[in-house]
């Protein structure tokens, strides 16, 4: 199966890939995200003591092809509040508040490589396949030490692989944990122009739900 992670595009001809990484986790025992519809919280991250996350930033020419991609990167996401939820035929749907995701070099906790901020979002089972859970955020801004311009987006989305029920739960409606890959796309925002809502859609490998 396949899954998609990235920004929803309004004008793909003008977009460019900003940052991307493949799923660093092999199975559900080592998830990147925790969606809890009981505590109404969404958490995500990949600890600095873990390995395997290779961050490419093609926008700034940091790529595997150029032999200068960032190896064993880690990231954290501020805890995101799920502000409301309701049941649908495909599962639980939730609205979220604001959040921020910071990507750091290995063994560093200062000067983040890429910072993604968003004002609000939603978590739902709707995506490109019946087994997807989709997190979509709105009013997105991309900054960071390796981002040379102010980049803005109207929307981006994560879809997750290796879904597993929360520890101690037998009901998918309580929430889930998941691994994930990531791709972001954007266009530079000129100083004299307002927010641009441009992006791209990327497909990655999807693993089995457990």
C-alpha cells in the first residue's frame, strides 16, 4: 500500500520541495505520533537518542544526492490540543488547536534546521486509503536556520503508517499511535505580497496496520 504526506497544492507548477524524510521507524513498536481522543491530545516526535531519520532540505541544496543531507535528525512537536471530536462512519474526527514542529541536527537542541508552525488543524480517518488517519493543519509558516526565505502555506497534511491501538485500549475510537514520513512544499513569499497558498502532494510507502 501507499501513503501520502505533504502539502495540498493550489498551484503545483510554482511549488518546490522544502524538506522531506522517509519513515525512520520499521514498525509500530517505535511510533512517531500519538493521537489520543480520550485525553484530547496529539503528540509527536523522534527523540535525539534515536537514529535513522535523514532530513533532506532540497530548497537549500541539502540532499542525499549532494552528500550533505542531515543524518540522525530529531524533532519534537508541541503538544497539540484536540479541541473537539465527533464520530463518523469511518471513525473519530477531531479538530485541533495550534502547534509547532522543530527539526534539529543530531546532538543539538539549538538553532533548529526547520520550524513548521500552524494555527489549527484536524485529525480524521479520511485520506487516500481506507486505513489512513490524516492530520491536516491550516495557516502554516516554515522558518529555520536552513530556510532562507519566509515560506507560507494554507495547508499541509501528515498521513501515518503502522497504526496501532493505544496501550490498554481495544477501541480505535480511543486513538492510535503511528509511524510517519514527511514532505513539505512551498514557494517564497515576496515582501510585497500577502500569504501564498501553494504546495505539493507526495507519495510514500505505507505499511500494514496492526
